[in-house]
């Protein structure tokens, strides 16, 4: 279990949210799957809701931005101490700003960017809202990874912007994102075995007690299986989509991923 009530160190995946056509439908799906208590924000939040476990925020659900032409997808936010300075680093390193830095009431300052490999991500400068307050527990974020077709280019980009070093796990096209010699996520390459139209992106992994049971439950709730369950050195995992098309992974971790 990881709990935190203060801002996450810069570069750490600190928040996740999903934009959907129907917030109520998404809230029902994820609450039934993960046991979330989803609480709608005040009117000024525009329909944005916060999911909690044990009273601690773990994820956000909001209306789909940009209309129905935008895919339903989870967004990973990386922590920063200065959103404006990070924005400048992003453009200098070859990324693009999809949303310029902006204040979100008194809760924080954010931006949305796209890395050189085409993966979108958010940047969060915490104020009243520090990000996830519970992780590595069932129903909460356990892993985040950047996957693209420009492995080398994205490694250079994220090192320049967030100061990551990269951990060798014995794979030519996958590495851990390390801060102070501690993994905070992963980065890899979409290989030839992936469909040609599969977009680059940041993947969101949720911890579950039983991967196969979680997949079955997601299907019962109207979701679909994207990648059937498989065993990895770190636990059993699978990729599914919710009942509005948002993809995510579920993972029953082994001892190496706990903590």
C-alpha cells in the first residue's frame, strides 16, 4: 500500500482521469468493478467527478472533451513543481502543447501535451489537490507506462523534460522510468505485433486481487477484452475496455510489485 497526502515528486505519475460521453455510466461501471465511491464535484467543475477508496481520491471521471471524435481514453498526469517551466521544457524537447498551462480553481495548475512519439499526457502542479492518495491497492493505480513507435526518441524527450534515468530489465525495447534510482513507471516500443493503427499512449494499470475474475466482471458490466490475461514476471495482467471504449489494464501483482 502507498498512501500520500502531499504533492508527489516531480516526474511521478500522480493522477489519472478519463473523459467519457456519459459520466454516470462510467461511474457505475468502475464503481461495480473496483468498489469506487464516485463523488460529483461542484457545478463549477463542469461535471467532473472524483473516485475514492476509503475516503482517499484515486481517479477522476469527467465529460469527454473535444466532442465525440476524440477517443475515450485514460490520461496520465505527471507531477511538476512548476507547470509553466515544464511547458517550456516540453516544447524545447520536441513535444507539443495540446492545452497551455491553466489554473483549475484552487486545486492545481495543469497542461496537456503530446510527446514526440504521439502519446498524450497531462502535467499537474498540485495545490489543494495533490493527486492520488492511495496506490498499489485493489482498485487503484499500480503502474503507468508510455508506449510508442519511437522508443529512443521518447526516452530522450522524457529525460530532458522530467530528468528520468532508465532502468534495464533485460528487454531491448522496454525500460523503467526511474527517479532517484527508483522506478515510477515504464516506457516501451509498440512492436510489429501490434496493429498498425494502434495509437501511442500512456497505459494505466489498476491493481486487482484476481485478474481473471476482474476480466470476467468487466465483461459482465458491458466491457470487452482487448488482450486476454497472461502471466508476467511481475504478476498476472490483462487489458480490457470499459463499456464506453476506454482501455485499461488490470494486474494481480506478485511480491516484486507490492509496496
